[in-house]
C-alpha cells in the first residue's frame, strides 16, 4: 500500500530527483547474485560481478570483458572472493562520484585501505600485471622520482598525488620508450618501433584505423623515420581528442558540403580555444590519418570518425565505405535538422498523441462548453427570450428539461472532430517551436513563441470551424425543441444541409478567436512550467503542476478572445424565426453592439474560462503524460549503423548505463600503466591468478614477476 501511495503521489506532484539509489542497487545486485547454501547469504562471485557491471550488449573489442574483473578487486574490500550486498552498494556509490575513475584506480593499489599508496605495494602489483615483453619503464627515473621520491627516499602517495601521477604517466612511458628505441641518440626511430610504442601504451583508447596505419606517420615528413617531434605531436592530438572533436563538429556545421580543410580546422580552433593551441604539425598529423582514404584534403565527419572514435573497427558486415556514407548522412542531418522520414514519423506520433489528449480534454469539460454556447446565443433584447439568468441557471435548466445527458448533446461529433483539431494545434506548435529553439538550451525568442502559438491556432481552423458549427447547432437544438415543434436533427443531417461552404461559415471569426488564443496560451503555458514551477533537466513536473499551468494559461487566453467567440457563435448558430440574421463578421459585431451593448461581447466569458482553462489543462497534461508513456520508438537513439555505445563524431553521446561508462573509463586509466592489466598469463607453466584475492572463486596467492 505504501508503495502504491508513493507512486500515485509522484505521478501527481512530480519528482525532483531520481529514484532512491538503494532500491536500484538492491535490484541490480539480486538480479545477478547467487546464494551461499551454508550461510544463506547472497553474493557476487567474479563472474557474477562482471555480468552485473559489464552488460554483454556493449562493445568489448578494445577493453576485453574479462578485464572488468580488475574492478572486482576494488569491490571485494575484505578479500574474501565474494562481493556482498553491502560491498556492492559501496562500489555502486563509488561509481556515482564525479572522480570515480581515478578513485577506483587508487583503491586498486591502496590494498590496506589506509588512504595512501606505498611504492612497494604499487610496484608489486604493477610487476604482477605487466606484460612479459613490455617495453621497460624506469621507476627510478627523474620523472618518477618527482612523484614518489628518489630510490633512497621513497614516500607514500595520497589520492591527489597518485591521480596526478597517472595523468602524466602515459606521456612519460612514450618518452622513455622513444629513448629505448633511439639507440644511436639521433632523435629518430623506425616506423615499426613507433607502432609498437603506441600499441603498448594507447591501443585501448585508439581506433583500429589509427592503429593499423601508425607506420604511415613517417610520410608527413621527407624522411623515412619518425622524429620525437612527430611522436609528441601525435601524443598531443590523441590527448586532446575531445577538443578536436568539438572543433570538427563546429567547423563542419559551418561548411556547405559538410567537409573542411586543414585551414578550416585551424581557423575554427583559433575561435574556440584560448590556451590549447594546435601546432602545424599536430594539424598535419590529424589530417594525415583522417585523410588516408580521401587525398583531396577536404574531409567529412566520417573521415575524422575513423580517427577519433575508439570503437571504430572493420569487423562489421556492412563495410567501411557504407559506414562512412552513413556517418556523413548523420552529420548532415545533425547540421540541417531531422531527415524527411523522421520528421514525418515524428509528426504522425505527435498527431496521434494530440488526438487522444484532445478528445480527453474535450470530454472532461463538454457540459461547460454547452452552457457557454447557450449563454452566448441568448438574445436578451427579445421579450420572453431570457431563458437563463446566468450560467448556473442554464446548467440547472438543461438537466431539468433534458436530463443529465442533455449536458452532453453533440458530444460524439465533438470527440471525433476535436481529435484532429487539437492534434494539429499541438503538432504545429511543437514543430514551429522546434524550428526556432536553440538546439542545446531549448531557449526561444518570445516573438517566435507567439508565432508558433499563432500558427498552431491558424492551422486548427481547418478542423475547428466545421466542428464548431455542427456542435453549436446540436447544443442549442435542445432548447429549441422545448419552445417549437422543430424535430431534433443528427450531426449528419446538419452536415448535409450545410454543405462544404456552409461548414466554413464564420471562419473569419474563428480565425480571429483561435490565432490570438493560441498565441497567448502556448507561451504562457511554457513560461509557467519553466519559470514558476521550475521544470528543467533535474525536475520533472507531475500531473497536478501540468494541469495547474494549463488552467492558469487558459484564463487570459479564453477571456480576452471571448468577443470573437460570441461573434462566431452568432454567425454559426441557426437563427430562429423572427431573430436577427447577420450578413457577415463586421455586420454581426455592429449589430450586437447596437442592440445589446458592449457587455454582450463577453457573454459566456466566465463559462468560457471555466471550459477553456481546464480543457487545455487536461489536454496539455494528457499530451505530455502520453509522450512519456508512449515515446516515439528510436527517438533517443542515434542513427548509428555500428550499434555500439561509444560516442562518435557528430552522433549522440554515449547511451550506455553510467556505471558501465565509469567502469570502462576507470579501466582506461588503469591500462595506461600497461595494456596487459587483467589479461590472463601463464608464466613458466604456472597458472596465473592475477591480483591477490581475485584469481578465480577460491582466490590464491599471486606469483611475483
């Protein structure tokens, strides 16, 4: 019962935070845990832990799925070979920290949990996990001594010191490796040596396209060897991949054909960057590797994606060229808006949801609409024609004379017609707002908001006018039947009798009402949600807030447009015998003013507020609830033919669960130490058992290298 009550409360009042982490943590743990038959305690072994932290659907061709067992060592704090619910909760909480990647790496080496990493323990675990033929790294070097002290004066590393050491480690590994291969000290190495350096230090971060063509770096200069300047420039480019991607995105969006040159890149870099300026050699290296298949020098997003996207590889059946074309298409669509097919599907989806929401809103307030129509049609100057004193008196007399169902006279045609009417209004407003909204922030200029609302109101008249004229004649015939012998007419009879032209009688008045109504309503509704109720990325409004915002926005919109609604009603209703008929919009307005005075233009105003405000509140609330319950399939997914979660240039951000992304990034930091971390080894006939405490279910001691 408590759970049901909480769910209803959240639905009505909205939420300002994600569901409790403890609930999610427990559910994920129990999904993969197994039971200890002796203690009846649930736990995760190494295999179950990998299942929980590394979904099979992700891409593991760079960092192998088995390597995620490294993180088991961090989660298994007591070194028992089992991760309990409490351990899992602690690890899950660790993953939610903003610096989780570096803290995970720190805890891996802080084996005693003291908050510091000793050099002896660090070197021991490093030697256990480095590859047998790894390029040597000197931990007694001047660089290493700056972080851990000299050989005779080692000191422990705190978390900030350890993190900063890891940050610069890869660059030092490359520098030492270059010296290792530069045997004659002339500042040059062979291309295959450079390839080996990068494969051992960065293969977990770089694309296959880049790794397979490393030796071609020698071609950017006149010689056949690679200088240290080349190596350092290459390192700088791969270190600034995220910034490079941002520059490329901006530059290609400004290009008419979606392609840029080296000059375009450097010009855009100058606009974006303040401190990280790219050298000519760095730009040459980027365009060299991106342009291996495009020698023209004008490169598209797909060319850069092969360099910047770590998960780019050639193992898929569709082939590289097909992928490149798909990526180019995605980039052009990203810069110019959604493609035609997606726009059609999106519009159809909005239309369907708007139809359901519109029918729901109209049904909820239909009795008020009937009272409003009868009040507006009342000709007060005729003796004996004062059927109703006010709106409440009108409602009582309708129920007394026609029964409760009399309040719903003509509701079926209204429900059928209001669906496309409200759908086209909501759809047009969404499309126009989307056209003029900032794609990043969603901000929109007020005149454009008014244009979007007004356009929506204008488009709906195509459906509104025929619907209104049929509805009005059905709504008033109940009172006519009580004073005359006129038979009741069906909706179809009215349609046939009016004809196509007659169905659009009073369309000018309908436009005068609906355009300003929507121009007032939609901007007011959106500003109430955002500015008053605080809707945003971190706060989702509940149904109560949506209904309230919709109702408040409808009040000024409904009342201020009542004069146009009165004129429309008088033009569209069938005049009784002896009643004044009108020649047109202007004649109707003049006649009403002359015979009934200015107040007559606001007849039914309160009823119109009571009807329009809740109706649009129900409609907009229903529309947004339906959008959440029935999202457009695939609307959140980028058109990525490779089907992986790694972010690529011009495509959406990573869509994998955040805990997995954090875990993967932590492994990237750890693998900067050595590519062999977490990979099984069989040294000298012995079974490798990895880091102490997590070599299989029974654990075991590690064999020192």
